[in-house]
C-alpha cells in the first residue's frame, strides 16, 4: 500500500529508538549471558552479541546528526552571536541541568563512601586532582583525556562528543547550504584535525590527552564525526523529499535491521568488545559501516509503515525514549551500585527499576528544568 507522509519536526518512532539505544548500552555493560563467556553454542553467541551492544552509542550519534540537521537546516541562514547563543542555550537546557545534578551527586557520594568509586580511580587522586577531575566532568572536557574519560559518570564521555557536535553542527549546516560538497570537506577536515591533535600531543603524557589514534577514533568527536555526518546527510535527504515520502513495505527497515545484526555479529567474531574497539577494522565497522546502515534503518522508520515503526511510536516507547537520557546516565555507576547493594543485584530487575526511576526523574526533574531554562525565543 502506498501513501504519502509529510514528516513533522517530532517523529515518535525516533524517540522510541533512543530507548532501544540506551538499552543496548545497558546490556553491553551488564551482559545477562556472562556465565556463557567461555563456553560454546547459541548462548555463547548471545553473550558475544550482547558484548557488542556498545553500538547503541552509534545509534545515538547518528540520530543526533539527523535531528539537529532536520530541525535547524532551514533555519541557519547566517550564524551571528545572538542566534548561536540561543541555539546553544537550548542545547544546554536540554542536557546540562540533570547531568550537572547527577554528576555532583556522583562525586559527593564517592567522597563519602569509597565503595561507590565505580571505576576505582577517584579515591586514589589527591584533593587537587579530585577538584580538577570534577571540573573536567562538569565542563564536558573529560572525554579528551584517556586517563579521565571514565571518571564521574563513566558513560558521560559520550557527552563530550555530543557537545562538540552541537558546536560544529550550525557551521557545517550553513556551509552545506552554500556548497553541496561542504559536508564531505567538513568531515575530512575534522578527521584530519583529530590526527593532527594526536600527532601533537601523543608524545606528551598529559593524562592521556589525545594519547593515541585508537583513543581519538573511539572516544572523541574527531574520530566519531562520521556518525554525525551520516546523520546530517540523512537529514538533508529527508528535508528534500519530506513531501514526497512514500510508505513502502518495509524494505529499508527490515533489511537494515538484518544489516545491523550482521555487523554486530562480525564485530563479535573479532573478539570481545574491548578487542574489537581497538582493532582498526572493528573501528571502521562501528564508525562507518554500521553508521551507514543505521541511516538506512532511520530512513525506513520515517518513511515506511511497519510493525517496528508502530511499536517504536507507541506511548510506552515514547515515554521510555524521553526518559532514556536519564536512564543512560544512571544505569551504570554510583546509582546502579546503590540499587544493587540495597535493593537487588538481579540485572533484569535493576533494568526495570532503573526505567521506573528514569521516568520519574524525567517527569519531575528533567522536563521541568528544561522548560525553566530553555530560552523564551527559539531559533
């Protein structure tokens, strides 16, 4: 059956995707099949596939590239300080308040009880180092340092990447409106700058600041830019065809899901996640091949009427997707340790309780703070 769909600025199914991406990261960190790590057979395969679920971060990055492009591409005619300030305030209001509160709580609780030092780093620092690490965390700078990237809220390293993209995005969007090859030039320039930073700083021991090519490719915006670029490319395509989009029979959705599964399987064959992430072929699969296939999946989600799209657009996935940012921040670290210590150490029960907590915190903390702090004037 064919019909036309005009894409709106809010696409519920993509909000549902955020929940799936966060859950993938959860089951990467808390693999329910760990007991089958050294065995063979189907359950060992499930262990290896879950071990590669860190690719949920790739879904986040591609989605960010797509949404920022889709929302701002037609609004960026020139970048003046006033416009850019409002744009950044809006980004700030969305992710920073709850991050700051949870980060401050994390450092406070770790100072009170060293058993809550999830990565076993913080309590080995001097008082001055603790202060510096706290500042690096609340300013989103920690992700540039291999020695500090997992301090505080360990998974928060990805927010350093995200913030860099927010700064980068308006400029590449503006350039792309003037030159159709600008997106490629920008991609090459950012990657080249990443390699240059490694060349300049890898010989100096500055707490792991751009200490290696593999660190740069895995953990910094300069190495992960490809995922955002693919998302931006999809956003430009979607804007150009949004009034001509035809709902098909799920070709893009289902074939891309198979493709995502196949890439995850190939990555699992390279070795455990820490091995595949330090293998240049594994990095290429994650940052480039997977990102391209994820784009096809997102295209299917926004252009095809399928069971997958219907499930992801449901009310339950809508609220789970909206609360997924908090889930992502609390699923590992101080808060999960407290949950396991005083409530239950069952990963699946913890998963349910963390979702409940995330929905409550989204409703009564994140959402009100966002409304309070977002600029009155929008761009």
